[in-house]
């Protein structure tokens, strides 16, 4: 039974609910891509589905707009699939359980995927309507944006004739995004060997953290469980002597501030009480340091069975590397007060039989600072005997001092809301930079409805905000003759 059918605009929320019923995490987009192909076929619209499952749908201009320059509507179909600790949903094969709470929409126990499902829903509603005047449209819906903008990187942009683009992948209503950071994911590997140990095995857990988007929320001072675990175990190693790591894992996504990390450590015989005492002490330290930004943080330990672990040298090398690895905000922008310019996030860490692997999301609006952070990572990991590879590198979207589209959008926003919009740069990554590199002369603006706590199970989408931003898109298109 539909949950959102009473909300306005009905067409937008109807399509959003249909999209939410289809599993569409990054790397799992074939089903939702095929849904878009069927939509285009049903509406007799030309559609291109490439080998990566990117979609481009073409719609002719409405009467009076047939000869206007094409406008690109752009968003991505994949979502970050994050679940609450007590949620048993398999997001790889199950749809979302939506609910309406006052003026917001959420999904029970999981992320909502408003980033960027609401952009797709808006585009489909416009393509489906027969009463919205618009120029020829090129609707570009990419895959795997959340894992390094892989779809946009692979997209053949030669099929696109438009040089005016509305990117619908921003989350603060009233903020018109005109520039964003570039970034990459660095994957670090530390080779190790396992050997039997004598002593006591203990599980250690850092949990209770809020997590969140590593671009949009990196400036909020929230704790990163991987970093805190490295710091805690390094401190414990100094306290009790050589520790050996049997297991270490946390995080699910590179671009999410890690909310939980679990470790199994081998403690020297006779040092168990000293270790647990240190854990209790460090738990109090974390609670004090994060009392405002992330007050739910906990550090705990318990005995567990275990017979093998990384050797002492490898364990020490990995803890040294994690302790000194940069995390969080590195540089603030001198041009946009309050904007993060450069940051790094420890995303996912896993201990395998042959080594420790962890990923880092590096972001910067200054290319040289992005490279500088990558150099730091290489220096730390190489010194610890490991290797670094990168993937998903994407450029920053540079601010354009002259933008006719920006003027059009600002004027339309004033007419729709009665308020002045604010043009800002953001620290999160957008596909505008990548696409601008493929389409010289591209004039782009990014905006969207209010979304809170994206990339976390607390994600909420503002209902009234969706209506206003949909009206804004329609108003902009009406003025693109």
C-alpha cells in the first residue's frame, strides 16, 4: 500500500516511492537502471543505457520551446546503504520501509536514499507531465556516484548537446551550489603474517557514534571510530607492552564517517586488568572530548577465544600508522568563510589473513592540497611497509565568475520562495566537475530539497521543501527559451 500517495507533488513522491522499492545501492544499480529504461519506453522517449548502466533520456521541447537550447537535468541513481545496528534488512535485495513523520520522510532502520533518489523522481515527474513547459531535455542519471563518481567518469558525454545543466544533488534548500571539492579514494594495504600467541584475547569496540557524510558533515567534529580505535590501542600498547592484533574492522563506505569499529587483540599474560583499566579510562576521555559533537560514544572490551594474531612487529606498525594518519578537517577555505577546503576521512578498515586494508576519502577544492594529503598517506603507509593505490579520482568544480544560468536560477528562486538564494561552494563532491571537463563551456548550478543526516539511518527528507524545489525546477525550465 502506498505510503506517500497523499503528499504533494503527487507525481514526484509516487516515483520516489517506486524507486525506494528497488534495491539500488552503489554497485547494485542494474534493476533501477532497467526501471528507467522501461519508463522511457512507456513514454516513447529516446533512451540510452550504456554498459555501466548510466541512463540518458531525451525529451523534445514542448510547444513554443522546440528550438530552444537543450537543458540537462542531472542526478545519480545509486544510494549509500547504511543500516542501524539493530536492523536486519538486506539492502542488496530488499526495498525500503518508508514512513512519514510530520513534514519529513524517513526509512525504518536504514538510509533513505533521498541522496539522490529525489532528483531522479523529480526528473521522471517532469518527463511524465504534459502541462510543464520546457526546452528539449537531456536527463542524465549516473551510477556509482557515491563510490567515486564512477558512472560520470565512464559516461560518453558526446551524446549530450546541452551546455546548461541543473544538477539536483544538493541538500540545503536555499543554497545554490556553484563549486565543489575534488577528491579520490586511497586504498592502503599493510602486509602482515599471523602466528600463535600466548596471552588473553579481548574484543574491543568503539561504538555509539553518529557517523554521517564525510564531506557535508566532516566539519561537525564527530568522532571517527577507526581513528579512535587506532588511538585507543596505541595508548594501550604504551601502557601494557606489545599488543597483537587478531582482527580489526569497521565502516562500510569510504565516504561515511565510520560510526563503529571492532578489534580483537591479544594481551600479554598478566596484563589483562591493566588493559581493561586503560579501556575504562580512555572511554571517559572520549566521552569528555566528544561530549558535545558525539556524546553517545563508547569504548568497551570483553574476553573472547582466540589462538592466532598478527605478529608483534606488524601490530605495532599498523597502530603507529593509524595513530598518525590525518583525519577530519585539514584546511579551511580563505575564500568562503566557514567552508572546509581540504579534509580526509578514514572510511573502511578490514584485517585479512595477508594484511590490513583501509580506505581514505580525500577531498579538496585545491588540487595541490589534495595531492599533498595523498603524499602524506603514502609516506606514512610506505614507512610502515605498505602500499597505496587510488581510485575514483575526480576534479574539483571551479567557481565561474560569469554564469547566465546562475542568474536565471537566483531570479527563479526569488519568484518561487520570495527569498534570496545564496550561492556557495561545498566541500562534498558533485559530478559537475567531471562533466564540465567532458563538456567545455558547461554552465551548471546544483540545488535540491532539504535533506538531513544523509548517509545515515537518521536521514530525513523535507516534504514541503521537495514541493518548493520542484516548483523551482519547473520555473527555471519555463524561462529557458
